[in-house]
């Protein structure tokens, strides 16, 4: 397959997650491509809107699902604005999957701590799907998730299913609660949930994704609690253009975010120039 040539995919379903975020369910038109397509949690696709442009988006669906895949997209720029004008049945171009995903093989037999802020839960959703379906491969799974308001939380209809899984714990927080909105969880930044978490540094792996400032303070708080740099993994999805390490647009020091990442351990990230945390 030509990695520079998009394959055509139809939008099967659009789900409105929040006021500015939607989940798009896609299906390749080509039967052979659809049958062979698979991804690892943490990888991304390049989505093309013909006549507008192309942008990278995390794959946010169940990695075991066959025939379809999903992208949860927030409207923030020209490409995403064009995507939000599309309807079910419209066609887009897709290249991928690209990049290095979350270290699930390394996490097997260990406790798994997931720390997410805002739309940062999107690239971690496939991890949640996978760990729930393969509970015998992991120890305790704990998710700490924060957003601006209760109305900005993603995938709220799935929380009960997540919490019903064996040894699975979900903690929620928001920055603020609008007047008249019922909220029974924490109020504050996501790192406030560190005070309530049960995961300990011994025999654990931490996966972090969210705004850069959130990841900075999450790493700081985790290190203060005894987690090592090698235990902490971050998704650094920024500045990617080609998806395959050719254009150099996403280069940070000796690393290409699109090819060597987007998932990096903190001990890989820390020595790099222009690092995010």
C-alpha cells in the first residue's frame, strides 16, 4: 500500500459528545483494506478532507472491532471545521495507522494508571476497551479523568460499563460546576485526584494524555509520589504533518513524534530540547 495515498472511507455514524466534540465512525470502502485494517491503542490516522487539507487524529475505537474505526474530534481549526460540516454518508481520505502506541505488552501483569485531561481521554479509550476485554492480563486498572465542566466530559454513557469491570476504578473531576448542575465528584484539576488514587509505584505503569500544562504537572506529581521516569508514558500528539517521519515538521531533537511516538516514556522525553514537560 502506498503510505502517501489516502484510502477512501465513508462516515457511518456521527455522535455528538459535547458542544464542540464529535465521534466519527468510519468504514473503508475497499473490502480488502477494511478486512486487513488493524491498529494498536495509541496510534493515529491521517484524515484528509479533499480540497481543504489533512490532519492527524488518534484512533479512539475498540481495537478488537472489525470493519469500522472511530475518531473523536474537537473542532479547533480549518480541517476540523471542515470535518464538522460533513454528514453521515460523506467520504474522507484515510492514511494509517501510524506511530508507536501505548506499551500494553509491558503493562501486562502490572497495575495500570491512566491519567487524562479533556480530549486526552480519546487516545486512551482503546486502552480501556482492551483492558476490560482482557482483564486477566492486567492487575488493577485505575482511571483519573478531568475536564473543564461536567458537560465537557467525553464518553459519559460508557462510565457504568467501565466501573463494572473487575478491579477497575474511575475517578472524575472538573475545574468548575455551572450553577444548577448536579455533580457528585471532585472539583479541581486532574492532579487533585492523586490524593484519592490507590495505584502505587510498585509494579505499575502510568499512561498520561491531555493538554501540555496538565501533563507537565501530572508528571511532576507522579515523580513526587515515587513513580520513576521509566514508568510514565506520555502521548505527544503535536505538529505532525506527514505521519511517516519524512517532512521533519514534528521533530524534537533526535525524535520524530509521528514515527518514534506519539507515545514516549518520560525518560525518553526529558533530555529532548523543546520538551513539553
